[in-house]
């Protein structure tokens, strides 16, 4: 029963994402636009672009995620869907996790898949599919931490700036470890210690965020 309920929420969120048009793809478009414009601002020097690529990719990932995070829980709170989940006995922790997972699948995963393209545009030395993994882990972590900010501000209109203020400090380890690891991959050194630290951050977010999101929504 519990598993079916969570699966139904996940499918509903994906259906709403597709039915709502391209709004949830805005993060990927923001990310692509940032990477496209960066060489115009930084300059055409290949070494400078390659050195800037890892940090710029992760900063663009963080900023792109902020474009839609505030909408994860707002609609359900307005129509009473969250109260329905709670009264039906469904675990709010699993329900919130399912919503964030669906949101990441539509908005976060495309950014990770665009990483090799971004690396080529930034003149990286070595471009392989391995470059997807650090951004993949980083995007999961960012959307999990971002879900906490979204749940804390679900009852507010135009809460985007507040969400950013609340969760940007949580993004700092992701940017540091992710950029370091991506730099290893793009310079042909393979995976380094940063990947383990990035994975640990992802596991910490997975362990903490469902309970934090559930508690925040109960207070709304």
C-alpha cells in the first residue's frame, strides 16, 4: 500500500511536469545558456576556458536549480494534496522524496547529461562520459538540499530569493568537491578523492532531507 502510494505520487509529478510544458526544463536551458555565454565573457584563450570549466559548470548547476525549486510543494499545498497524503497514512518522508526525485529527473538529470557538451564548449583537455558522474551526484545533492528550502517556503508567494538565501550555504561543499573532481576528470587524471566526498554529501542529503522536508511541511 505504502509503495503503491509513493509510486503514484512519482508518476503524478512526472505527468504534471510533461503536461505543464517546458517550465521544468528551465534549469537545463539556464545551464546551457550560461555555458554558451561564458566563453564570450571570459575570452577565447583555451587554457583559461579549460581551467574555468569545472567551477563554472558547478556554479551554473547550482544557480540553474534555483529557477524551479520553489514550485516543488507550492501547488500541492494550495490544493490540499499534502493534507490528503498525511490523512491517508502515507509516509510524508517518502512522499516528499518521491516529489523531489521526479523533479530532479525532469530538471536535474538533463543538466548532468549536458556536461560533456559543456566541457567541449569550455575547451576541456579530456572529454569523456565519466564527466557526467560528478555532476550527476552533485545535481542529486543539490535538489535534495533544495527540497528543504522549498518545503520551508512552500506557503509563501514568490519565495525564490528566500529559498536561495536558505540553501546556498548547503551548496558550498557540492561546488568545492564537485569542481575538484570534475577538474580531475577533465584533465585526464580519472576519478579522485573528491568523488567519495561528493558521494558522502549525497548520502547525507538523502538521509536528512526527507525528514526535514516532512517536518517543515507539517508546520505550514
